C-alpha cells in the first residue's frame, strides 16, 4: 500500500472513530481527506467507486453500519464523490427560558 492510501485510511479511521464516540470532526480534516481522495482519482491511482467502498468499510468498522444503512441507499445523491458524510450528531436544543402561553 502506498503512503497516500495509508494516510487516507488513517484519516478516515480517526474521523469515524471520533464521530462514533460522540465527538465532532473539524471540517478542515474532512475537507483535506476529500482532497486526497480526489487527487488519487485524478492521478489514476484508484477509482471513485473503489475509494468509496473502502471508506464504507472503515465507516462500518467504527459504527457497525454502512453508509447506506445510516444515510439511505441514495446517500451519494446527497454526498457525491469525493464528499465524506462525516458530521457529528446535532446537539439537542432546548429553550433557556420557559415559554409563556
């Protein structure tokens, strides 16, 4: 495995482990990984489909579910390559003052 692929897999693993643990991922980390993915395809090192399948394997390792299970079968319509669906769970929002009727 080449150094770029190794680094990309490490970044996916860190991102997905962080999200699975309830933490967030800095957008810059996700964006840099997406840039690496795009560069690998442009350099003909791999295909978008192969990268997506490998990324999904690492997502499943962290979450126990696939992208399709969490985001729907059409998840790539919302997150086209090279986007990584790596967003933290939205925090619950509660009013800080009681509402008056």
